[in-house]
């Protein structure tokens, strides 16, 4: 007997992430990689953290090492409430739950809403990690198309026909992973209208929200819904935030802001699943956020913004005709659509001939489409390397187009 | 509409833990409390952690703040493999997964094995947090009675009659929370025999394993099974360990040791649910474990051992006839059975009249029994306070017995 014979049915939906397996191969030395979607560690506030950590251990070491409450460290929840207020979201500390990164919030929200067969609406493409978090709860997926004006009754009817109920729409409205795109205010209002019509929740993934490089801030969906309703406890939008893209991913500190009935149930889930996020980490993040969040984020915006610009310019210089790409206002990614080539074939060729890596887009689609797309990350590359990388990518695409044309 | 209308069915099984709600009341100043089951923060290696943390930030700060692999920090997994070898469990680093406390391991194991209605065998009483972790996966519970020689075919038949399948037996064999009791080797072998007959997994919770104060170490269930089979990958026992009771609970570092097919699936689960445990915490725990685990645990054994002894002696001095209690060889708890009184009534009386707190035992039973039991923790109280506390407890029990007898 082998124990995998008695694993629960949900494990059938939990596969190794293609992209993570790929990243292990791609990040080998000598490869010019635009694959990993991670912050540049050279930009971490390492010295500030070292100082804050020493102070936490000096003044409050025993509390930092002891069990603490499932809701999260109160001074940090208060700081987050202040941060959310600046995004137009007035909330109290008891409408905030600290999670171990916003990834954990996505897991909890899947667990909170999804019985097997329930419908989750996701964009195509969407954040791969959201699919990974939701899959163990065995949802049915349908497409969220904020710009296409898909009628709510069609979505509801398709769900009913599948014996399913729509539980939530999940989206990242600002500089989404993987496309880098931002949903405009009309699109956000349309998602809220749709959620009202479907009587479902909205999960707004704000992981990249702070990293805007140009253009004007668009109000978050939660801010827009709050403006309609006047009371966060009446809102159906659940906002997930993270310090991973601003201060540090490795400390695993994120948060959820939502109506109290949602937070209360999530606190029970947190208690049952890992008791609480590490006390020490919350205290250290609080100290650094309090002393330098704005300054640090301003620096990140300048540096990442230059890299983003450099990538867009290099794409303009080096891409052959027919290749299309997004023009992000923030975040870490540019999304390419190829005129005909398969992005997995292109990756094999780019790796073999040009020591160049990126992520084929297919993994970001719940329905297995997207063969002609790929994701480029500009977060970790200097501007000269970006130009060199895009030149190689252009050459690789031309090779394949020529090869396809010539039958070689 | 309120979002709780569309919560998944599993949320019906996720209630606020009585004991946690109680602890908020009980730990108020002026109360002499034996309720909280937490380590004494005065015994934390706080200075060692402060030094280790400073060194981690100095030498490897960027890696400590960056994303890392879902499996866990390799040097820590290697240290744990060495630690397990000393428990008679030869294993490789890829048979170890780092979790955020062993609580997270219990959540993952529920998620791994339990479809709604599947049977989990648990002792009565059992660790409350295990029930909390398993409940969202909607199991049926049946009793694990290692000493009662319950026939596996009876357990299997009861499961079949309920349309259920037995997936695992969960137990803490050493100094269990809440009873403090240790299962002898014959009992452990019997659990393994039963699991073979039922073809189910065994989850061995080793949270308190290192805290032995007297008597000889009993081999873990996993070591016994490994001795039978010679290959960890052939074993059905899954061992969960934790640094929470030895080094620090607040850093949330625990582990699972199991056969590779189990670890591989748990790694996918970890990736989907929170990506990885905090890089920094794993590095800091590794540094402190490497430099002083044995010395630190030896100190804890001396101090907690004296407190345990003091409580047993004080119970002998102060308990009225008819009260029974366990005589733990380690851990943090003594378990009392009252001759007739209800422990919740006793708590109300003890709080009101004696400023004394403990935890009524009922919450530790999956089947709602145990009204006549209570848990005392000796981990955080000095020896003089223990004597005073047990004197008050004896008086409170006598009051209630007198009251019951006299009808007052």
C-alpha cells in the first residue's frame, strides 16, 4: 500500500506548478533571465530591517518569540488601517487580519467560499498562484472579462447549467501579474455591478498596488464600493495586501481587509491552520513600515519605473512586426503576444541559442489557452541587460518565424 | 445580502475555540492561572536569538528577506534530519518539510487525507488544535483507544456503516496535550498493527517529545515502524515536530517527516497555501538549534521537571479523596478527573472565590464528553505559586462537594 492511494480527491487538483519547475531550470548561472517575478534583493531595506530587528529583540524580545493572537499584531493592524485610509478605505483594526503573505489570504478565501463545484470567476490570464490556492477547494472556473461587458445573467446561467453557484470574482486591478495591466475605473465599477447582480464576493488582489510608475492612481474596487455603501461591513469586496513587493517577501507578511463577518471567520481559519503569523516578523515589519514605508516605496518606484521604461523602449527597438505587448503603469511585468509562434517552443530555442529565459504564458490560463503569450519581468535586470535581452528575444522570434516559413 | 450566506459548508465546522475565548478572560492580572498551555517566556533563549538574528542579517540579509523554496531552508532540514536520526529515524532532507509550526502540519494533513465524511481516529481527550485543524475538512471522528485493544475490524465496520473510510489515526504519544500521558511501547506497536489492519496513515504529533523529565525514552511510532520496514518511504507514520516548545513558538517553525510521496504532495500544498515559511525565521532557528539546542533543552527539562514534580506533590497534599490525576513524565500538563463535580461549574467557583484558573476538559473531546475533567499547566508557574494554587483548587473542589452534598 502506498499512502497516496488514500489522499483526498482534492489532491488531484494540486499539481506541481509548471512555472516553478521551470524557474529552477531558468535561474541557472549564465542565463539572462526575465522569468522570475521577484523583487530585486539589492533594493531591500536590509539595513533598516537589521536595525529594527535588533530593537525588537532588545525591547520586546520575549513577546517577539512568544505565541500571539490569531488576528495579528495590533500596532501593525493599526498601521495598515492608516495605510488603507490613504487608499480611500476607512477601516478599523478589527477589519484587518494579518496573513503569511497575501498568498495565504487567497488560500483562506478559497477555503472560506468554495465548496467543490462552486464557480470562481478569474481573468484570462490570471495570477497562477491564485489558481494554485483555489484548486484544492475544487472550483469550477469561468471567465471574468471586465472589459467585455459579459452579462451577469449569462455567467449565472452557465453556472446553473453546471449545477454550480458563483461565489466570487478574483482579480488584480493594478499592474496585474502576469499582464502588468491596470483596470480603469469604469471597468472596476462594472465588476462591482456584476458582483451585485450575481450576489457574489469580489476578491481584489492588491499585491502590486503601491508600485505605480506613471499615470494617476485609480481608486481600488473596495474604495469604490465603500463610496457606494458608506460602511465597510456592508461591502462584498475583500482586499488582500502584501509587504512582499514593497519591504520584504521572505518575512511573509500580508493582510486582508474586509467586512467583520468575513474577518471573524478568517480569524478562526487562521487559528486552526497555523495559530498566527510569526510575532517577531509582524513587529519588525511594523517598525520598518512606520519609519520608512513611503520613502522606500518612492525609491522602488523610481528604480523599477526606469527598468519598466527601458523594457518598453527596448521592445520597440527589437521586436519584429506583429508582436504585441502591454504598456504597464506599474508592477513588474510586461506581457507579450506573439503573431504565431508557440511560446514554449520559443523558450526552448531562446534558451538553447541565446541563453535567454522568460515564462511562457499558458500556465496563467485556467482553461489551458494562451500558447502564443509570454511574460517578461523587468524587476531584477539593469537597463543595459534589458536592452541586450530584448535584442536576443527579437532575434529568437525572428528565427522561429523564419524557420516556420522555411520549414526548417 | 451578507457574505456569510455564501460561505462554504465547511465553515459550519469552524467555531471559536472555547478554550481560546476562555484564555482571554483567564489571563487577567490577579488571577493565579494554570490555564494557558504556553512555554515560559523567561526561559526563551532570547539573547541567543538576538545574536543569531544579527548574524543572519549581517551575512545573509538579502536571502533572509527574499522568497525561498517551499520545501524549507536546506541547512535547517539537514539539521532536523540529524535530530530525527538521534530518535532512531534515519531520513534525508527531502523527507522533511518545514511548516509554520506543527499546527500547520496538522492543517495540511487534514487537507491531504480528508474528504468530507472520512474517518479520523482521535484519542479522547485529544489536542484541541488538532480537532480545529481537521474540522474544516469535515471528517467523521471515531475513538482511538490504544490501551483498550479495540479491534480494527470493529472500527472499520463502524466506518463502513457510516459510509466512511478510515484515513488516519492521530495521536501524541509523548506527554500529550491535554493529559500529559505517554503511550508505552506495546501501545505504540498496537497502534501500528491497527493502522496496518485498517490500511490507514498514522499522524504522530511530537510537539512535546523533547521535554522528558523522568523515565526512559520510548521509541517514537515512526522509529518503531521504520525498524519493522527498514525504509521510511514504506512507512505510513507521519511525524510532526516543532521548535515551539523548545526554542520559540512565536517564530512559527515546525516540520513534518514522512515518506517522499507524502512530502512531495505537502510541498505542493505549502506552495499553494503560503509559498514558504519565512526565510529569516528558518535561518535564525537553524543558527540557534545548531549552537545550543541540546544545552537549552537540558535546562528546560530541569526547570519544567521541577515544576512538574512540585505540582504532583502539591496535588498529593491538597486534593480531596476521589480526585484522580495523571503523573506525566514530561510535557506541560497534568490532567485531573473529579469524583462528581462539573469542571465548568468548578471553574466559575474557583474564579469567583479563589482567583484561580484552569481549563475545563470538555473542549478536548471530539464527542462532547469529559465534563468531569480539567487540565492544569505547570509550565509558567513558580513552585511556591503551584503549592498555593493547588491548595486553592482543593478548597474549591471541597466547597462544591460540600455544596452538592448540602444542597446549598
